[in-house]
């Protein structure tokens, strides 16, 4: 849990630092000087690219925070040595989903044996291994996507978060080459970027609180 909170705090500081730089160089006639005394005047294109890249950085925080929150649940289950049958039904289903790929990739004539092997595994593992599987995370997270993850694990959901869609859309346009950095960054102002950051932070702050509460009350356990 401490690692989850510390990592979240560190990533937020990184984003705030990046925005400070992007905001600074978006001014007029910005000049950079290195240790050798060499000078560089920041062009409008460079400033625009930095502003557009901010959406990639901000989206990374969303996905990383959601993943780390779920991993903190897996880590708690491992630390407590809970068996498959001691997990709540949502976690049991997710464990089966984590083996979905290995089962569906099995040839038809060996499928029954594979399913039985996985069944035996859930009965014999002292603590179920979820591998790196995060239910509901597809690399395309907006607020509804985060709420979907929360519902799958039984974490309390978060209202609103409409600004996450704009962050996700801009990230996808850049990542898939549908829009250039100039297209995304040309109309973005530092104040708009800051407002988007603060709203994403507020949404994720609530997610972090809800995961913390989920762990504090052992909601991953069948006994709850």
C-alpha cells in the first residue's frame, strides 16, 4: 500500500514539473542556455509539441494509477497467503479470466485436460497468482473505463471524470498517428492544460482513496 501511495505521489510531481516546463517555453522569445553557454531559442513548433505531449504524460498517470491500485490488491492477497476459496467471487472470476488466454490457445483435443489443470491449480495454490492481468484495462481508459475496472473488483466507483475522455482521445490520436502534435497542441493553453491536470488529479485522488478503503476493509476476502 505504501508503495502504491508513494508511486502515485511521485508521478503527480513528475507531471506538475513537466507542465511547468511546457508552460514556461510556451511564452514568447524563450531562450535556453546550456552549461557550455550555447543558446537555443524555443520555436513555436517546439512549444506546441511539448504541450501536445503533455496529454501522453497525463494519460500515462491514469493507466499507471489504475494498474498499481489493482496490483496493490494482488500484493495484499499474496502477503496474507489467502487461498482461491478465501477470495470473494469477483476475484475468483478475475483469476479465471487471467487464465483465459492459455485455455483458449489450447488445442481442442487437449482442452479438457487444460481446464482440469487450471481447476486443480486454483485448489492447490496457497495464494492465487494473477500474473500481470488487470481486468478491464485495455490501454484505452477514460472515466467510464476506470469505473468498469472498479465494478469488476468491487471497488467503489467515482462520479464524473468527463475530462478523462479528452485526455484519452488526444492520447489515442497522437499514439495512433491520427493527429499530429501540432494539431493537438496548437490551441492548448497552459491554463487549459493545468485545469485538465487538476481535474484528472481529483478523479484519481478519489480512486486512490477508494482502493485504500477497499484494502483497509479487506473487501477482497470471501469473509466480507
